[in-house]
């Protein structure tokens, strides 16, 4: 009984995109590990940008820093 937790920033993933993620992960687990799709659970958590950090910075600040280097 696989359980997959996908965390994404809360930036407007559409219901269709979420459905595609759920199907894709479920199909992958079936293809690679022969896990029954009927018992595969996929949960998508949307996290506010201010609650997500990368490289020691909040996501907004990290993106600005990376954008400056480009």
C-alpha cells in the first residue's frame, strides 16, 4: 500500500495538473514496482511560499538571488 506525498508551492496548480500528477505517480508505481493502483495513495500538499525555504532562504528571496545570477 504505497503512500506518496507531493509537496508543491501554492502557486496555482490546476485541478487538471494535480490529476495528472496523481495518475502519473500511480502509473509509475505500478510499472516499476507492480503496486496495485487501487491501494496507492497520493496526497498533494500545497505550501505557502513563506513556509518553504531553499538554500537557507525563503523561496521568494532564493528566486530573487538566483535571478540576479542569471
